[in-house]
C-alpha cells in the first residue's frame, strides 16, 4: 500500500509539468503582442505628420496598452513557472542579481502583481474612453468605469486578506 501511495504522490507532484505548455503558449502570445506593437509603432511613424494630437495620443496609449499586456504576460510566465513548476536555473551572475526578486515571489505576491497590472490596463482603457467620449454610448462608459472600480475593489480586498493571513511580507 505504501508503494502505491508513493507512486500517486510522485504522479501528483510531477503533474505540475502539465502547465509548461501553457507557459510556452503565453510566450508565443507575447511574441505576437510584440509584433502587434511593432506594427502599431510603424503606423505611428508613417502617419505622424497627418495625425492630430488626439489621434496621436490614442495611438501612443495603444502602444502603452500592448506594453502593459506584455508585462502582465511576463509576470504570469516567470512568476507562475517559478512558483508552481520549477525554479529558473540562472547561471549568469549579472542575471542572478537582476532577478533576485524571483526568490521572493509567492502565490500571494503574484496575485498582487497580477491585480495591479489588470488595474493599470483597465486604467489605460478608461483613459482611451475619456479621450474619445463621442464614440461610445454612456452605458459602455459606465460599464468600463464599473469594471475598473471592481478591479480596484478586488485589489483592496486581496491586499487586506493577505495582511490578515500574514502571507504578504515586504
């Protein structure tokens, strides 16, 4: 019976590797977002002279939005892999110093980083909405504000729960 238990425990422990293809897929999505960023940047440069200030600002906000989504993906890829699959084997001394924070990533800190990224992305979308208010019905604007406030409220609840549980240490 103990042998069967050992086999089951090893199977459960090694099942974490099932997540690896998910992280590889997120890396591919990051590459696609980078291509999208480059295309938008080329569009910005090629139309710079003909753009009015508002359109220019909207294109730049679009670039910021893509950048923030890529940042969110990187947080999920590196933090999730580090927390749930395996520690990264970093051999370069410079990289070890640069990424020393990885050793302090916990599921709790990952949660906080994710919600802050979501709030930032939502804030950028809200800014876009305010820069072109004529294009959206009031109901859509209210919905975007509600979603943003829901993210903010969720972040506050998560932070408070972490404080109560004593898991989030600085």
